[in-house]
């Protein structure tokens, strides 16, 4: 039986497995029956990381067929790399006209849109993804500074709290198990789930720290609530956390004194970890826990590493083939999709190739610019990167001779990375560099830059509407002209997570607001132009 002869009920079910723009692109002009069917089916719209041309095309369809808005039940928009997609969509339509919308997801929503969103939500009577309750049942504190005394005052106003999670850098009082027990028994009687991560500077000796850790090991914690904890003591910090480990990132080094209830082989302690920072030269061969869900692996040279050879030898590799083989004993390597090689972590072309072969599903690579220029000249490695890498990020944490990069940029993108779909860099100085990337990488959908020169910005303003690529940048370098820019004098370097104290800190970049001529964009969209 041909697909077009299937009954409507089956076709409706088939459409649910496709994103709405693909449904309209495939069936809209087929015949009158499909023209009507696709306008009668419930639509799921996920615009995050969608090609700009497809996003614009479907926005134009909605503008020309306003009844489609009543069929949209799921909508996801994203400002992550899309140059203000949320703001642009809201400039075309009012969300409160999507009367049957059940789920709304806005990724990286800017602060100036929150008031607008709050005024819209009451009109979305079918929306179930946003909920408001009369009494607070769940409370999460993440990456902020708070004193235990202030926290006690706050929690006494939440007597119905059932779930409490707190992940912070703290003072020595926050990891006091006796005070927590008294607070829970007196003010949080309905609390059933308590997750915490307390990291503090190591101001106590080992005995004092172990005595404090024992406060979390009595019957109140274990028998009454089944709350278990681990203690890790580093060179300068110590951490007490509930298990399973709740944070999505973890740093694995061998200079860690570990104590806890569930340090057992094949336990699920670290099942929530998605990002693992690893120092291979220091990895302990008797490590018992297993990271089965890691998606991003970061290789980093630890600041306290000591070698028998001269530490100043910049060409000394920080990993050996035997250590690469050891990875599989503690990590599910087949699950890793993203690899980051720290700027001070050096490895040869052959070792990088060996490493990538152990990571069969890695499609995203973040690497230092200088190191990349030194290792990509191996033919076999070129072929591997060409075939497998879809996302490339090049960073420049140190001063680097720009001429080396410029001399090799054509080879880099024509022979090594022509199949990338996303490219990220710190600074785009030359228009010619941008043109090489656009010409050689036909599958590219997003280019992200932390900063661009004035000449590149001028070119983008003139030509962006002709491109099927999102150009996402955070600032324009107004202080220097293109020809005057000097990396050696650049003191405003980008911050990277060079956490040498084994502290898990998160950096959040506030994106700049984007300004649009709303009416002109609407007209351009109706005329079929790209933005």
C-alpha cells in the first residue's frame, strides 16, 4: 500500500514522530488531502538548533495561516547560538494567541523578557508545564553565597518543604550535621529528599574533618531517612556531598582522600555525572567507581603534577598509551560525545588519534588553537577528524602568533573540518577568515564568537540576510582597528575554567541583548528573505 493511501488516523500518528516544519515541507504541496491533514494535526515545534532557513520558512507559514497556531501544543525556542530566536519569535506573534499550547520551553531566556512572559502565562489556560502552588514544596539553591544562619531563618518559613537541594561553596558551619539534624527535626518535618554539596576551604585538620563527617553517619541520616554522604579531602579544599552525587560535573584526581559509605565498585554514586575532568597522569589505578553516563570528557594537566623530567618541556606529553587504555576501566567511553583538550595538556598526533579511536562517538572537539596547529598535519588524523567531528571549538587562552593560524586556515577547514555543523572561537579578526569558513564548510549552521572586529561586524550587517548560517557573537571590539589588533597586548582574555584548587565553580556568561527592527523583519520574512 502506498503511503498516501493510508487512513487519516494512521497518518496523524506518523506525523507525531516528525517535527512540524518537516511535515509541512514534505506534505504541504503534495495534494489537497495532505494540505488539509497537516493543518488538522497537533504540532510539536522544537526550533532549538534548527537551520535558520527552516525556522524562517515555518514562521512564514504561521503568518500566512494563522489557524495553525491553534494546532501547536508544544513549543521550544532557544537563544543558544541563534542570535535572539526567542525575541524574534515573540516579535512576530503573541504567545497568548497559541490557545492550545500545553508545553512551553524557552532556553536562555533573557531577563527583559521575563515580565512579558509573566503577563502572557495567565492567558494560556491549557499550559501545564508552568505551575504555581500555594506552599513551597521544592527548593533548590545552586552556586551562591549564603550563611547558615540566614538559611535557617529562610527555611523556617517553608514548613511544607518536601524536597531541598543545596550545592554551594560554604563556610565550616554549613557542613555541621548536628545543626542540620536539629533544623530538619524542628522546622522541616515533611522533608523526604535532601541533596547537598558543601565545598569549603580546608581550614581544619584531618581529625576534625573526619569527626564532623561522622555527624552525618548516625541513625537519623541512615535509618530514618536513608541519606548517605561521602567526604573528599583535596590539597586546599574539602567536600561533603550526598550520594548519589547530584552535580553533573566531577573532577577526578588521585590526590584525594576519600571517605564514605558507598565507595564500592560498580556503584551508582556517579551516575548523574555528565562532564568529567580527568588528569590521566595522576589517575589512581585502584579507582573503584564507574562513570557510565559521562558525555563530555575534559583532559587537563593538574597544576600540582610533578614529573621526573623537566616540567618546562612544552613538548612533553601528559598522557601515555597505557593510560588511554585505563580509561575504559572507569568510564563508559562509548557514551562520550564531546572531548575538550586543555590548553596546557599536550599530546602528540598519534596519541590523539589513539584517544579518539577509544571514543567512537565523539563528534565535538574543543582544543587550543596553538596545539591544533601542531598536530593536525598527520594524514590519518586528518581523515578521522574530517569524518567524525561535527562541532569544533578553538580557544586561545595564551598569546599565540596569529600568522601560524592564518597560514593554515584554508587547509584546516578544507581538508580537516569541512563537515562541521557548528564552529566556535574566541575572536574573529579578518573577514577573509570568515569567508574561508563559510565557503569550505557547506554544512555549517552556527558560528559563535566571543568577540569580532569592527570590519567583520560591518560585513555581517551587510551580508547576514543572504546566509543560511546563524552568526552569534557577544561583543564587537571597538577599541582597535583590524590592522592594529595585537594579541600580545590583549589583556582582556576570555576566562576558562582553570580551577587549580579542585573547586567546582560555574561561570555564567550574560548574553547581550539583541536589537531588531521588528517591522522590517516581519516584511522580510513574508517576502521569503532570511534574517
